[in-house]
C-alpha cells in the first residue's frame, strides 16, 4: 500500500470514529469516553501524515511510534465502550478490525524502518538465522 493510500485509509478511519462518537448516547460516561476515542482515533491519520513529512529516518520512526500508540489507544476506547454496554459489539466490529489492521501495518513499518536505519553490517547480523554460518 502506498503512503498516499495509507494516508487516505487512516483519514477515513478517523471519519468513521467521528461518526461513531456523534452517535453515542448522551450520559456523562459516553461523552467522556467518546472524547477520548475522538482524540485518539482522529490522531492516527494526523500523526501518520506528520510521519510521512519527517525530515530524517529517526524522526520518521519516532512519529510512527506515536501513530502506534494512538491506534492502540483507540482500540482500547472501542473495547471499553463495548464492554460497558454503551455500544453494541457488532457496531464497532469493523472499526476494531480496521484499527487492528492499521496497527499491524504501522508496527511492521516501524520494524522495517529501524532495520533500514542500521548500517549494512548490523543488518546482516540481525537478518542472519541463529544457526546459519
């Protein structure tokens, strides 16, 4: 998936989060948890865009780490809303799946970026199997 496609995917994820939060019931607990979800869920795409504009490999890796944290936090709030009965599990199933997929891609990107940031000699040691000669 290209960076442009991933930017679009994370943006659309944020839009879907906004729509879910707007549909939450009005009790204080839903409002408070909804704000947390809104903040972290929309932050995924915003921070990915910032990572894509990083000025160095180190900055790129650091910003992807923020995306990872925000995406994981979003999954937490989705699970919380479901567990306490403010949202039916079926309502958030697709959002949770999408968040899990985005998180997996971000983690994979971080691993790859860290590997590529190492000098070639260090990369050879990392990619060598333990029992290979």
